[in-house]
């Protein structure tokens, strides 16, 4: 497959200069995470969901002896299972985006010019 690029022929030079400062490369990147930012950013996004905050609240509440209903370790299980399932789903999805970006970035390109 080929990517086809049509140059602007300097009709919108100011807009191009403005956009080129933000997008210095011609590479497409749709991934959210890098290897270093996956864990902290994913945990932040996971705990922005109300269901995960509810399980975290129950876990913290159960660590106080006056309120303890279950064993402390048992309340960790639902939260860990939910977080791991979300992390695995996000990691697979982000890896597929990375592979697709790689295919697009290394595809042949035709540039039409006068």
C-alpha cells in the first residue's frame, strides 16, 4: 500500500510553520504509553474509574481492626484482579496500535509536485 501526500505549494505557509513547530517529524504515533510511563499512567487512569475507587476504599477500610469484616488479604484480591485485567487489556491494545503505527510509518510514499 502507498501513502499519497499532496503538497500545499505554499498557499498556507503560516499555518504550516505553526504546525511544524509542534509536529517536527513526519511520524505517526497513536500509542498512549511508553515502557517507562505504562505503570504510573495506567494506574492513574484505572483509579479515575469509580468502581476501582470503591474497591480501594473497601480495601483501606478493611485494614482497620475496628471495621474489619474479612481477612485483609481477601479484600486485595478483587482490586488486584480488576487492575490486572485492565492493565493487560490496555497493554495489548497499545501494542497493537504500536504495530499499526510502525506499518504506516514505514510504508512507501508518493509525493505529487508540479
